[in-house]
């Protein structure tokens, strides 16, 4: 998902979107999502939430609590 919103900089290095960052939490690969994405790119946010729901992925807030989000 992160690479879908990434681009290459002038230095030829991959630059992730400021709204999506890969993260490792307790040795579990995660995707940190800035909720501003919902305002900046509503279609992308909806795609992300649909992907999470279709693949039965947990959605947690910054405190690590399970939450439900609709696109």
C-alpha cells in the first residue's frame, strides 16, 4: 500500500507519502496512516479501508486500541 502512494525523489530514493508510513510495532508489520489522508485523498482513504476490511486486518488508533473506521 505504501508504495502505491510513494514516488522517487531527485536522488532516486523512494519517498513515502507523508500520510502513509510502514512501521514495525511489537515485531508486527503495520501501516501508520495519518487521518488527514481522508481529507486530502478521500478515494485513496476509502481504498485503504476497503483493503483492510476485505483482508480482515485490524485497525488500531495511536494508543493501540481496536477501532472501526468507515470510508
